[in-house]
C-alpha cells in the first residue's frame, strides 16, 4: 500500500499505485493504476493501468467488503493521482 510518509522520498517515476496480477501473461513489470471506475448497478469495477484495462465482477462480494474496498481506494489516492469514478 502507498504511504504519504515515504512516497515523497521516491523518484517521480517510482510514485503511484501499481497493479499486478500473478496470472497475467502480459504483465511484464510495473504498471501504474491511472483510473478506477466502480459501477454499483452492474456490480463491476474497472481498473485502467498504463498497459492494460481490467474489468472485474464483484457480484459475489458482500456489501461490507465493497464498502471497505472503496475506503481503501480513497486512502491510496491521497495525492489524487488516480482518477476515481463511483468510489
């Protein structure tokens, strides 16, 4: 998780929230998260990164966990570097 306390010590290119999926054969390294779109009605979340866009179904996740997810995304975006829609 990103922390405001230490991120200021990083070089500009090292800053930001990264996305990595272990099973993704396309992922060859660092991919910064640029946009998060949450569609409550469709029960999906879309993550747009430097290299790829992921659309994830959250239909089987309970409401309390979704609420916590949204809270964590807001914390991760302490510097407003990620465009947040519906979060």
